[in-house]
């Protein structure tokens, strides 16, 4: 049985699939578990880009990843992309291509590969089982391996390194910025801040360890991330003397950038994307 839902719960309209959306979902274009009947997914073409599936040497095995970069010569700034709970599916790859169009080398490593491939699963419980079976120590180890892989490439400038991520990956972005001194800036899209279903330390617990500026992007209507958590993160960052900017879009829900979901909010998405690129540029990732 196909369970059409999302990590943050089901909202009215989620189950009202059109023939078009069913066809797209079954074709494997997007994570079936999150597909929106109302979405008109953006597809970023590969003109002027080089894209590839890559194998990243980690401690115990090679992990797959998707890489997009400008086709032009020279070394380019780099953004590591942390996926949603649905893994490196087509929308995440499109995000990499959007970043590449903006001049970045973008790499999205498959951080769930040892437990399964959530991008091909239609049952949300099965997706979450994969995520819960992926411990933070392993994720951070694979992140370190991804940075080592990027450093070895002739087209990367690791002195201009940023990180971004969405939902689960937004939380991972906070944790990356608390863990790795390599990053010059991070942009966390609606990442959980307190303890939850994911096996990792809550970002709020280690704000004092932030090693770079972070931009947090949140929806005021997010059912899974209370505004109290956002306020707590602002207060903790201020108390720790850390450079954290948090923008809340009052009418936006969780996943407001995901143009394949019913939660997509065009106005919030466009503004937040502009802020993302400006934030990276302002902190040396350009």
C-alpha cells in the first residue's frame, strides 16, 4: 500500500493526486512519499554544467553522491548539500544544478546508503526507519569523507566552502557548522533544532561550538518546528556570541522550497533562495 505523507505529517490535499502527478511519482522522478498534487516541479537544465554520479571513499565503503559544477575552467566555490529524509532524489539533484548555475560546485552525498534508499520508498515509516538507522557519527564521518573527496578535485576552491540542507539536512547543516572548521557559512532550511526522531545531538545543545555564520530559514506555519524552538536558537546564538541570522516566513509551511510538495510557497522560496546566495557571498563563499 502506498502511503502518501511527509515527515512533518499529512495536510489537506496531500492525497488528492492527479493522473499527472501519479505518473511522475511512479516514474521515480521524485520521492513518492512526498509528491504534491499541486506542484509543478522545476527542472534546471544542464547547459553550461558538468553533472555526474560519483563514488566517495568513506571509512568502510564508497558512498554514492551527485555532483554538479560549472563547465568553465578553474576552481570554483563549493557547497555541500544535505538532503531531506527522502535522500538524493531528483529535487535534491536539481538543487545541486541550481547552485552550479550560480557558479558553485555542489555535491549531495547519499548519507543513508548503508540503511537503504529512501528515494525509492513509498511508505513514510520505512523512510524513517532508514533515517533512524543512520547514526550521527556515521553521517559526520561521511561528511568528512565528502570534504576530502572535494578537496582532491581540480575544480574546487575549498577556501570558499559552504553547506546547506533541507529538513533532516537542515539539522545536519547546523551540526556540520558546529563540527567542521572547513565551512565558511551554512544555510539551514527548516532544520529541526531540538531533540526529535533523528539519532543526533540537537543543534540547540551545541550552539557554542558554531564555527561559522549560519542563516536559518523557517516557516511560521511549520507543524514540526515550533516558533519557540526558533526563538530559543536565536537566544542561544546571541548568548554564545555567534553570528546567526534566522528568517521566518509567517505564511510558509515546512518544506516551502520543495516545489514538488503541496507545501511549496513561491514567494518564500524565491526570497529565501536570494538570501541564501547573498549570505554565501557575504561570507566568502562566492
